[in-house]
């Protein structure tokens, strides 16, 4: 057992696993984050696992519900590894905090500087990023013809790091990044310029940036059930904008609802949620999932 046999570990065993340890012949996954009670990742993963005849179990490790401090993250990672978890998904606010705790990073995660998927195999933990591919795949499918000359991205944290690269891969010519943490926005913009030669800059005047933007992307947690509201002044949105959100619980965020009412082309966070899960399932199980089936699971749950 891990030396992390403290209160965090005890809470993990009792509140998350209900003292039912992972079966050695099964696949056990967890989602680590805050305010994740409404996540549909367990449903998508478990239904795809059942479809493939796997004993596949997916648990929520909600730091809010467990009343854990952020400092418990190393203990939770160690406990999951020692208990035989095949991997962990990682969401807000840990996508960057988990980096120094891992043994290795896949090329995608190293380039992005954020991890949302950790594969636990043997004695090593390897971080991956499926958010970038997930957002890009959703964007290509649902907003294929929108103008991409200039895009305003709100947020530069773990999700923002992945989304910024996805936007550039999808043809964004110039990326303006706004964050209430201005130094973090500048660090992301500098990273994109240095690694990709991208036309990316941090902006502090969000009104001016919105005026010149073709599209606006929310990569902040604002709009989540536990972080309600708009990430940008509603008055700055115009019908000519296309608008994308990474938040999917609720699927119809205030931003998405307001943009749709204006007549904007809209991309909700649902597509990214599905496609990042598709790639993560493959990493965890070693099997090719069915994106159509996982989309159907997500859609049915949203409509329920």
C-alpha cells in the first residue's frame, strides 16, 4: 500500500470506492477535479466498456465532495496507482498542477503543458492530453466554414492551453488570449509563439479584442454549474461572431444560450467532452471505441 494512508486516502477508499477494491481483471478509472458531480464521463466510458464486454468502472473523485485540499492531489494519485487503477482523467483545477507528479509526458501533453488523461501502467504514470484533439475534432465537425482570421480565447489555464493549440490546428490565423491572470495569458501566448511560431498575443482590453474577433471561445470554468455566469460582457457579443464553449455541464451555458439568441453560430462543450473521452477510452483500455456509440450515450443522457 501507499504511504499516503492519511485522511485523503481513507476518504478515497470509503467515499469513492465504498471499500470495493478494483478487480484485477477489470479496468478502473477515476475523474479527479472539483464540482464534477454532473460529469457524464462515467456514463460514456462505462457504457462503451459494457458494449465491448469489459468490466469497466469509472469513479468520480470530487475534491469538493470529499472536502479535500488541493495539496491532497499527490496522495490521491498515489492511492489510485496502488489500488490498481488503469488511469485517471483530470479536470479543473488540476490539469497543470498534476504535471510535476507524473513520471513522463506524452508528446501532446508536453507540447501543450497540460494533462487531462493519466495512464497508470506498472510503476509509471504517463500524462496525455486528449482535450486538444477533442476540441479540434468537435470544431471541424460543427463549425467547418466559420471565419478564422482572428479568434479571442477567454482563459489560459489547463483547458485554455489545449484549446489554443486546437484553434491554431484548425486554421486560426491570429489568437488573442484574455485571462484575469494576465501573466498566465502572456506565458501561454509566448509558449505558442516559441513552439509553433503562432501569431498569438495576450490582451488586456477584452472589449477591443472582441470587436476585432471573428470568433470567441470560452476556455474558463465560468458557466459551469458551480461557476454560473458569463465569461464576457454580453454586450460585447454580436450576431456576426461564432461562439464556442468548453463547458458542458450544463450543456446550455449562459454564454451558449445568449449567443444562440443573437443568431451566432454556436459550438457547445458537448462535442469536446465526447471526443476527448473517445481518445481517453482508447488510452485506458487499449481498444478502439465507437465514437458514434459514445455520442449516442452522451446525447441520451443530456436529453434525459
